[in-house]
């Protein structure tokens, strides 16, 4: 895939690099389709346990490539509402696919994450920022509504409704330090942001496979839990399933050996 670079620094970690550095990795039709294909492959990959998503060059993703307009894809005239909606949904479904991926996805934001780039980063489970990272919803500046690619759902849940309304309505850019204060990112890298993301990925790979996957699923599911009781039911089922994998017996035995030594 010319628009993506996939690498395996170790057999259980996949790094996806958006590879259009001359465009700050803007979302072309080809890149969107390639990213969908890569995520579909990873969903069926039992060896990969964690995914790191980053961008080549100076940017993470600068949003939709406005120079990539192709009437044969988006349609025009009377055909546009129908065909345009299909293209809109194709882009927006990236956030759904990232969230539903079994593996945790860590965004290593190495530069601008604007528009769709912010939407993709917000759909990830963990976000690590380089000092050069910048975040902006951007959509409303383009004459569109400010809510796109899932940000009206993800941002309020990540940083709270008040700050999310501010960022979405004003489309102001925030730097890495403000993103950290808001809770949009969990840490700022002082070195190589991909290396820091890989360090987190290696930590996750040290835990039980099913335990990590079920934790991601429960966290996302319980964002919509109507009550504590409903959330506990999801947790309880997950824990009982996890207890059947054998990992808890191995962990208990290892703990006993450490206590005896």
C-alpha cells in the first residue's frame, strides 16, 4: 500500500504509518480505503496484540485532502447527495473500525492532527503526543458543521462536554501542553513519540491476551452504561470469561513463587 507503511517491530505489535508526508498525511480516497483494508486484516490477525498508529514526516494527519476531489467517487449534481453520503460514511467508519478493533490502538501523534486526523486520534484508545503535536477540529472553518468523523461523540467523553464544545465550535488549535491539561493526550514524549508508544504497547503485551482485549471492550461499552448495575454486569461477565483462559492460574503461581523466594 503506497499510502500506508506497515511494520512489525516485534511479532505481536503492528505499527501503521500514514504515508503521505508531502501532504501531512491528508486523507485521500486511496488512503482511506487502504486504512480500512489494513484494519480489516488486523482484526483477523491473532498474532497482533497492539496497534500503534502514526504519521510519516512532520504530521500525524491534516484531515481531508481537499485537492483529491474526484466527481467519479463523490458524484455531482443530482447524484451527489447519495454518492457523497457514501464517501462521507466511508471516512467516518474509520473511527468505528478503530474503536471496534480487538487490539488496543495507540495514537503516536507526531505533528498536526486536524479535522479527520483529530477524529482518528480521538477514536484510538491511548494518545501520546510529540511536543510538536497540534490538535484542531477544523471542520467549521471549511463551511461545514463542526461535528464530523465522530468528534461529537469521542471528544466530550475524553475531555468533557465544556472543553469539547469550545474546541468544536471555535475550531481553535491546541498544542501538546494544552492537550495534556485537557486530557486529550495521556502523556507528552520528550524523545521519539513512536518509541514511547511502543513502550506502552510492550507493557500491554505483557498482560493476558483476552484480559487486554476484554478490557478495551468493557471500557467502550460502559461509556454507554445506563447505571452502575449495568456496568457491573458487563464487568462480571468479562471477568468470568477471562478466568477460564488459564492466565489467572499462571499469574497466581508466579506470585506464589515470588513470595517463596
